[in-house]
């Protein structure tokens, strides 16, 4: 499993959105997890800036976890 894989980052971004995002971001994360792959792609396409922000959060969290293990 490669943590830089785009689909894994999207999943991690949605997890973080659900955890720390505002009301809309949290609701969008829930919709993302309930959607099939086609609708997940539509959600990603409709809100690229939101997922970009939370992908960055996911990368930073991955880095913190990697450093903690070392």
C-alpha cells in the first residue's frame, strides 16, 4: 500500500474531512463514503479545492505517523 496513491489519499482526505471539517465538509465526507466509485469520482470532480486541502492534511498526517514510528 502506497500512502501517496491518489485513491488512498482521497480516502484519507475524506476521513480527515469527516473528523475535522466543518458541517459541509463532514457531510461531503459521509456522502463520499456512501457513494459508489462513479459517484465518488463525481464528488471529487465537483469539489477539487476541498479535497486538495484535505489531501495536504492527509500527507502531513502520514509524515507525522512515519516520523513517530522511526
